[in-house]
C-alpha cells in the first residue's frame, strides 16, 4: 500500500545536526512532490517547504531558509530533511507529506520527533 | 504571503451535534483549499480538497463549502471518532499556509 515511513525519534544537543528520512513505497516516487511540515509541541502545523522529486529542486518557506536542507535519494525513493546548528526551538515533530499537484497532501508520514536539549 | 484565519480555536460539543469550522484567507484563493483532521499523537489525514471535494473514504457527514476568501467545514451528527483537531490549508501559491487549527472536544 501507499505509505511514507519516517525515521525514528532523535535527541540532539544545541548546535548539532540531524537528518530525518522519509521512505516512500507503493507509488512512483517521482510522480508526486514531497513536502515537510513542522509541528511544535502543542502547536499547529507549519509548512516548511517542498522538494521537486523529478529535479531535486527544493523550495523553502521564509522561516526555514538557511539551516534547513531538503534532499533526495531517488533510487531509494527516499526524501531527507537535514537541520543544521540545532536550536531549542527546533524541538518539534516533523512530517513528510506527499503532494498531489497543487491541491492537497494525501499521504503523510507518521512524523519524526526531534528533541533539542542540552 | 496569504494568511489563513481559522475559527473557532476550540469547540466543546456533544455526540450527535452539528458543527461548522470556518477559515478565512487574506486574499482570494479560488477554492484552492484543503481540510485535515489530526488525532492526538497522529499525523493529519486529508478530509476535503478543492474546498468541496471529499477525500476517498471520508464519511458523508463531512462537507466543505465556500469560495473567494471564506470557507467552511461542516460535520453533521458528530461521532466520537470525529474529536480531534482540524486544520485548513490553502494551495494558492507558496507558502501553503495552514490555519491555526480548531480543537474539537467532547462536552
């Protein structure tokens, strides 16, 4: 079946780097865009940006320019989110979501919780 | 950037009641709007897309309406499994902003 499987929880210290994976299965990876969404504890959803799975070109929302990087390993149908120089405010659950055109996100990963604490 | 204002922020209702959640965009989004349901500790699930289209498998007690800058999600005859948080999201150009969310609780 169609699914996105994300990597497990991460506990990091401020200043460290984390790389989260999102492995797609059950569909042709390059037929759909991949988006990343942040949810801080007890807060709402925040769109971080997306990556074109055909070209690998990333687009970042303004709040996620600089320390954040989207990448792909197309041969493994996997998308990655890397966060550099982690800060306490990066503590959140990060979701990958499949984008169907410019209409909706129809498949979501279960989320990866990143905790940043000294 | 387009801002999405969702209301109410929370709602306490009983099983069997009907509820309406609204979302207002800061500019015309031409029905490029989706609604999601999120249960505690789970990922969001698509309910409605293009403002009025129910996603596959979504019960018919859910309906979406609206146009221009004003949109609504209506849930008829609330069931126990409908409690959770609801979010709207526009798709009229990036960033694809979400509304602030509505938490639906049992009265």
